[in-house]
C-alpha cells in the first residue's frame, strides 16, 4: 500500500466553498520496543468539540486521519488528542491545529497500563470511611 506524506503549505483560510480543506493528522504507532504496531486502534479527538474519528494502523503501524471529516470539522488552534491501543498497551500524544500547513506528523509510543492492586484500594477506602466517620462523630459530640 502506497502511503503519501502531507507537507503542503496553504493559506490560513480553512474552508473552500463551504467545505473545509483537508488537515491530516498522520504518523506511526510503535510498541515499547520501537517496532511498528500493525492494526492498532487510533482515536483522534478534537478537544474543543469532543468529536472523534477512529481508524486502524496499517501493517507497518502507519495511520492518517483527516480532521475535515469530523462532523464540526476543525478550527485553527484546536487541541487534538491522539490515542492508540493494542493488546492491552496504550499510548497518547497531542497537537494543536496550525492551518498554515495541510498536515501534522504525530507518532505514538505504546506503554503497558499500570496494574492497580484492587484489594489494597478497597482497604484504603474502608480505612478512609472509618476515619471520616470517627472524626465526624467526635467533631459533633456524638458518642459511639
């Protein structure tokens, strides 16, 4: 599959006859060891609107998503969040739309998700509730 790279310069006007010009977020998703992550799920979200587009990487870890395909499109200065995941690994990055360019290159490096020790959290929660209740009763003069 041939993949083209976007690097064209353009004016700051992001619409042509009512349609937005393409603004492509593209890059690669990598495993922690630096190898490309094929078929990784990539989600690109416009922070201003909350709208997102989802796609998968190619066999060499490449993705590209055109922000003009968002329902509300994009505006110059919008913050864009790019998240990727594969096999329990996650990664994220962000960028800001600069409409003087037709695209932006953003790579993502996947990492393992930190494990949470659920029994430890439950014990901490129980202790917190006990302490709050104990001091609450003492503060208001209530006897136990």
